[in-house]
């Protein structure tokens, strides 16, 4: 069985254009690369979220490709990712909306964008 390509050309193009509507369209119609928490348990697919010290709020980082995630954490030996479609991403954000304070796309560049979790959820429901 072929390995999935951990990339969304549609999202890459939308981020390069810094086009909010195109990003929303890509998220609704393609996939997004999501960092996976390394738990050591097979089949344990938990989203890796990031947080600031001394706060219970979390930041969701999403990527157009596994390479853009690697650019953010180049020194980590284990970099796991998974692909989410619109339904999985919407379900995750709905379940964790109370602790998510921000969503960033391709945070290490070259075309970073940010979104409010509530706004992103509205775009995914459209």
C-alpha cells in the first residue's frame, strides 16, 4: 500500500497568496498536515498542540506539508504527522475550543498565517 503524501498543494498555494478565502476553501476540500503526539503506542493518534508557559491555553499548529512542520522542529528526532480532512479538523476544534486560543498555519514560514479558532470553525462549517 502506498504511503500518503503529507502535503496539500492547494493549501500551499492559498498560503503563498495570503488569501483567507482560498485557505478556507483548501481546508474544506483537501487535507491539512497535523502534528501527531509521539506516545509510543501504536494507533494512538493524538494531535500535538503547543502552549505558552503558565497558561492552560493551547495553540494549534497546522501545516501545508510535512516539510513545513520539519522546518519548525528541525532538531527533533521524531516528527510524526497525520492528515486531517475538514470533518476531522472541525471535530477536533469543536472538542477543544475552550482551550484553543490561536491557530497558525506553516508557522516556520515561508507563508505563515493565523486564525482565531472560532473563525476557523465557522469557515469549516460553511
